[in-house]
């Protein structure tokens, strides 16, 4: 019988985190690395990626990085293949890379719609499929953690965000998680999703500037926004043997927003 500490231990595991150079992705990579996992970071910008890798290494985390565009089929194949070549296997896949776009539905451009969909759901599927087929299914072990959003659980409050493509893509991530969990469970693979509420980041800075911290906090039961620690515990639960009997679940980390929406 293992202790709780042992159940949350990730020593000997390997993790691939997309969109891992900053924001939520870097927070997730830190969490997994702090528990002992080796971490491969991926993002589009090489300079930000190198800085993130060094930050992890300075914290004693074994980390590598590969520059890749999560909307490019060729880049996705390269990322999966190179990660497996370097690490030998991927035990934990964190699908965090994503894009948002704000525009009224009636004026939303097709180009922007395709950009959001290609990264947020098509790229997520292609990478998960390749890692699953080449590593997790043969090894009969895997932890897939998709980053959805509470925007994928409901519409926006009237008069606030106009992000129909983003909401739609994250809704797809939610049901992708459930469907894949049912299909891959027989291979010893769990598939879960975190659905963050509002976390200050480069992607959300325009909304934060527009609405203001006080106004946004007033909509949250806990009266605060997410911070640099709030996803760590949930991510480690889903990534570790502490969560080995949890699959197909969507966990909102949003200060209670989704409970009153």
C-alpha cells in the first residue's frame, strides 16, 4: 500500500507540455517537474521557450524544449517523434497550446475561426493521436491532460466577451476528453481536462485591461482571479497515480464561477 506522498510522486515519468513557454503551460510544467517528472516543453517562439527551459533547470527540473507550431501537422509529427527519440516514451501529455479571438459572431472572420479551431482542437487531436499510438497504447500507460476552459461549459455573460470560436473549440475539447477517455481506458490511459476560469496572462491581457481586476473579481465567488499556483495541484492529481481511477472528467478551476453561472 503506497502512501499519499508516493501516489503523487512523478519520478521516472516523462511529460510533454505544449504551449509551455509561459502562462498556464509553464505553471503546469513546473508542477510536473517539481514532482519529479522529466519535462519537454513546446511552443512557437524559440527565445521564450529557451528562457522557460532555463527557468525549470534553475529549479532543479530536468527539462528540454522543441520549437513547434501546434497548428502545423508537420510540426506536430516532428514534436512527437523528437520527444520520443529523446525521452523514449511520453507518460504524461498536457495539451495546453491554444489561441483566442474576440469578435461579434456576425462579424467573426473565417480565417480567425480556422486559426482558433486548427490550434485548439485539430492540433490537439493530431498530437494526442500520435503520442497515443506510438507510446501510450504500446506501453499500456498514459495520462492525457487537456486544457479546456469554463468558456467551453457555457456561453458568455451578455455584454462581456465575444469569443464564439474560442468557446466552441473549448466545448469540443470537453467532449473530446470524454470520448477519448471511454475509448482509451482499456489501454490503461486516463484522459481528463482542466477548465480554468480567468487567469491573467498574455492571452487575456486585453480583457483584463478592458474590464479591470476589481470588476472581474466581483463576478467570482472567491473574489479573486487565478494565480501562478492554482492549477498545480489539480494537474498533479490527473498526472499521477493519485488520480489513476479518474478519467473522462472536467475539473473547473475558476474560483466558483461555473457553480453560479
